[in-house]
């Protein structure tokens, strides 16, 4: 039967998501379709990459993840399929699979250029419907990805902000803001625990300072900033009954540093 997930920036006000589902069901009526999100950023592809990285691991082996955030639709950008050990990804080659490829160096990447697996008529503005949806449907029927085009070795990769370690500080940055206004950083819990075992530290974000990490959101004082390790395993800056993004004035796509500073001597 197969599982196909859909992640797009289409929203729900237009019929685009439903049309793509109709195309997939027309090819494989038995497929199981799952919506991950249709509120991805239109332009900030690193945010999209982070969302994908945090979601796909919770789906069964063999799932096909269709991602359509495609500001270059109709241009020279390629469409690609990525065959990992446990699942397959389909989408535009614009960097949104950067973290998937970073964490799956064994994956094969295919340029999707075999029209046999497209709709008979391909528009210049809706490749999600005419190319990517039918490709995902054929994959769900068991068609090997390698039949859909040649292997490539140069997929587009975005520069990923790396953590910095300076003296007593670990410096990361906010990667995205979620629907609740929580600021999700690139500071992994494992790195944080390794560098600050049982140490006293403070977290600095913009003009704000936080002095402890809570276990869950309700521990924070209403209206105040707080820090915790979110469900994705990364440090989050949140606000109980409020929006951390509004408090610090975070704007999507703008770099915002987060510093964890040791109070005690190294």
C-alpha cells in the first residue's frame, strides 16, 4: 500500500494540496496519505530543511516524503529523488534536503527526468501536481527510483550554521519559529550536556537573559522567557502563555544568536 507524506508551503486556502492528493490516488488508490504541514516557509529553505529533519524519523520504513517548496518552479532547477536506507524523499533540488543528505551520506540522489512517470501534460507553474505527485505515487507502487532518472553527485546544499565555542560560551542561533512563537535553535541537547555537565550557566538571546532550563512549558512564569529542550532534542526559547518570538522581535530569515555562557571557571 505504501505511505506518502506531503509537506508544502501551499496553505489550505487553495486547492493545490487536494489536487496533488487526487493525482496520487489516481495512480495508487490504496496509498496512505499523511499531511505533515502545509505552512512551510516560502523562501527560507534552511527552516524547511530543519522541519524535514525533525519529522521523517517518526514514519514507518519505506515511507515516501514528498516536499514541495519550490520558488524556482519552471526554471532551471532540477527535481530530485533521494533513496535512503529507510525511506525516500522527492522534491526540488534547491537545498531543502540539506540536512537529510548530511545525515544520510549513503543515500543515492536521482535527477527526476523520465517523463514516463509524469502526467501527460506538464505545466510551467505546478510541477508538484504534474511531476512530483505522480513520481511519489509510482514509488509507492514499488517502482525503483533509479528508473526515474540518472544518478547525480552534486545536489544543492545550503550552508548550515555551525556551533561556535569561545572561551566560556557556546554560540548557536535560532533556526526557526513554530506556530506558538517558540524559538528553536541549533543547539543540541547532547552537545549542551557534554559542554556544561552540572555547571551553572546563563542563556543570552538578544537583550534577554535566562538562568535555567525548565523541563516543560508550564514551569515558566506566564509572560516571561524560558528555556527548555524541545521534542526535537534542541534548545528552545519559549514563553508560557505568550510568544518568545514577539518578546525578542525575531523575524524569520534574520540571524539571531543564542549564547550559553558558563558562570563558573572552566
